[in-house]
């Protein structure tokens, strides 16, 4: 007997019906049930994402028509995938697609679909269920995160224009249809805006812009001034109150805003750019082609992008300021032209790169000798300029002591190793950070043609002679301020007309520590016949890379030999009678040179210096006269005791020898030797102008 239609259901069926009813009434996930013909037969309460989609009117319609009603671009592909689930029973998981509202583009959504087959007790297919989850906010958040991760690439260079362009390239078209970056004029000069000037009244200059697709209304180009403007965002509050601003055409308060009319956008974001308490400029983002207006999440993203970019722009501003200061310092410290000296002719080339502190000097020494020095430091910008100035000042002062190259470098090493407590390190350590510096110091004597060289981690010099080029083997000690300061000396006799080539590491190929001589044979062959400066420029042009990583310096020095007829030397016994003999020998030599007018002063200087040697030395005494741009008197003895100038009292019977010498000569000094010393004094061979 058949069951009565009003017979009670079994507990299992009642439970299933209750679960099914609750699922369709309360589940937050949209459920769409299709039969075996893939026609929509049932939906739950959460199936409508928004009222614009008439989901319940689609009951009985095939899935393709439903998808097209939702304006799903991938409708045909989704229909084929659903049919595959019905036929094979293999479910689909997390298939994402976009739903486009026909009336309100702002309601466009992204859905994630899960599809599985419905089967009866025998396993036969009865239809499919599609579960749709609204993942619009998740997708937008993921897009914002991707955009922020790409923002790490902003600031690859310390260039204001390039940094602004990188922000615009990232923002368009992912965030906006167009973007602009404007900075204050003072930022381009490396300066912060004046504290007492209202920011909104300062002129802005466009440094970055990008528009997706075809350009809209005419806008200022990069480099043009864009404010202050009464109709622009400057005067309307963004910079005056330094707060971000979101303008929407749909907002009655902004519908007639001239800023929207000017850009042709339906929504605009204006974000001030600040870093380290300094206002730098303004970043603006516009949407016109994309129908979805900006929201407050977009504004928060724009603030993060602008904040990161502002820090990079401020780094570029500080770099520009430091570079300008460094250039001014380096230009003032670097000699404008090659110094004139009887021992050498010099020429130099300087190629700025905006980094490092390469330098050189040509320093006159006693006895017609000359010191040639070159150095380099890898300190950044202003620190490099300061380090260069300190090293050059120290070398100039030490050269007055007439020390050999190894002692000069040793004393420089000691100076560089001392911490300067007044300049704290960037990491907070109270001790100053020391930057590595290299140096090459050479002394050339035109009388003996001997060149003595020592190096502190600096590239060895090259030598051009007889049309050939070779490297001078200079054993290197550690860079200044690092390691133990031991600097061996190399001595080399140079033929007259030889050319010493001093340079820094900027002219070396990557991974090498000496000049590539195989690239310079023609220049070396032509060197004896062309001006020295032309040879210098040719070497720099051949060796300098297309993109210098640091400032490059090149110094060429062509050597001269002093004519033997311009020197005279005598060996005197250590006896008081030698003073008279020295005085007579000097007077005779001056007469032969036609310098009779210097005879009296020279005789007195020679007398005092020889007397000093007789008094304090024990062995023979050497007297030498050198006629160069000045007349040099040198007295050499075996005593290592250096005399000191002192002012004797009127009642003293001695102690006036060096004081008299200092009054009669242009300059005087003591040159230590490996054994003993040399006291020298220079007398001008011609009166000074206006004397």
C-alpha cells in the first residue's frame, strides 16, 4: 500500500531539508544551481551581489545568458568549464572573473567561483552548483600590495627628474590614468624652502608626468613652471594645509571644482610630498578613462607612494646640494693651471663624475727639486672634498720639511689614523668615520736626475721615454689610515725629457691595478713631438670609460736636467779656516755667473752656515751653490742635530747666525739625510716687482 502524502518524513530526510533550507536562506556565499541543461533552477539569498543584477529574473535561463547578463568577458570559457564539470565530475576551484554592472561601473566586482556536480544515489549527474564569493576587496588589496612592492624600485638614481618619472611609471595605469609630480624650485637647487615663506606662494616646477593612452588636455611639460595658480591645487589647500585631498565629481561639494574641469578627470587625488620635515612638492593622480572613481583606500595608497618618493627626492636634493658644495670646494682647491717649475713641465686633465676626491699637486722643494703627488679618496661628496683638502694641506706642510717620500707617507698615515671626535659617524659612534685614501709621492732632483717614489695603495705611475711606455715598479704600502704604515722607496734615474704619468684609479679598467699600456703605444711614440697637454688629453680620452664612477685626474710631468755649469760644489775640512775659503769660493763663482750683486749677501750667508757646521759637526763639510730661478746655498754636514732660529739678546755674544740668514734670504730650511743634514737658503736672483 503506497505511503500517504501526509506521512511523516524520516529523521534523516528532515535533517537534510533543514540544512538545505538554512543554506539557501542564510549562507553568505552565493549559490547557483543549474540542471543538466545548465539552466538556472535555484539561487540563494546571497546570490545577488548588488541590485543592478536581476539574478532572480534569470531562473530558467541557460548559464551563458546569465553570464552575459552579468557582462562577464570570459562567459563562453566559463560555460565550457561548467559543462566539463557536469560531464566529468571533476570540480573547479577558485576560478576568478569580473562582473560588470551595466548601470554603475563603480559596482564592478570580482568573483571567485567553485563548481561541483550534483549526483543522485546511483551517481548519475543531476546538475551542477556554482558557489560565488565576492573577492573584490581582496583583489584590490592584492593590487595595492603589488604596487607598493614595485615602489621599492623608485629612487634608483639620485636624480630628481628620474625619481619623479619612476613614480609616474608605477602609478599609471595601475592606479591612475595620469599622474604628475611637481617640486619647489628650491629643491632643484638642492635647497629647502625658506621657513618664513608660505609654501602655497612658492613656484612649482614639473619634474614628472605620464598619461595612459592618448594625452588629454594640454598640461605643462617636464621642466615648466606650474604654479602658484589660483585655480590649481596649491591655492586650494593641499600645500597650504599640507593634507592630502580627494576630489570626486559625484560629490556635490566638488562637482564644479575648477581643478576637475582643468584636468578633465572625474576624480583626483592631490598629495603633498614631505621628507625629514622639508616640504618638497606635490603629487597628483587623475582618473578620466577608468570609470571607477578613487576611494579612500586609493588615497591611502597614494600617500604611501608619495611618502616613499618624497624620501628619495630629498635624498636627491641633499645629493645635489652636497655635489654643488663639493664641486665648489674641489674647484677652489684644485690649481687652475699647471705650476711653472724649472725641474719639470706639467700638464693635467680633470674629468668630474660627481663622486670621489681625486687630486694632485706639484710642490717646489729646496735645491731646485720638485715633489709630484697624486691621491684619491672614495669618501662621498662633501666628505671627499674635505678629505682632499685636508690631505693636500698636510702634504704641502710636510713638504716644507724636505722629508723623503717614505717619511712623508708615514706621517700622513699617522694623521689619517687619528679619529676626529668633532665629526660623529653616521651610525651614532662618537668616533669619526675614516675614509680610505691613497697617495703617491715622488721627488725629482734635476741636478742628479734621480726620482724617488713611494706609494700608499695608489696605482703606480707610468713612464714615457724614447717613444716607449713602461710602468714604474713602486712597492705599495697600505692606504693612508689603514694597516701598518710602511712605505718602501723606489729610486729611478730619468733621462732628460722623460714623462711621468700620475693618475688615480678612475682611469683603470675594472679589476686591474695598473694602466693598460697596450692601448697607448701611438700616444707614447708621438709624445716627444707634441705639446704635453695634447698628450695628457689624448691619454685621458683613450682610457676614461664612457661612464665614470668617480672623478678622474691625470698629471703629466716632463723632466729637465739642470746644466752642470749651473752648479758648483766644494768639500771643506772641519776647520775654522774653512769659513774664509768657503766665502772666497762663493764670491769667485758668483762673479763667473755674473751675480756680483749677490756677492756680499751670499758671502755672509755662506759664512754663517759653514761656521754653524764647523761648530756642531765632526766630519767634512760640503758646500754647493745652485743657480736656478733663485740662488741656493747648501751646506751639508754629518750632524743630525737640526738648528733652530732664535732671537739673541743685545748682550748675547752669539746665536744670530740663522737669524741673519733668514733676513737675507727668501726662505731657508733643513733637509734631513740618511746620515747628517743639509741647511739650505735661497736668495732671489732678481728683485721682486715693486721692491
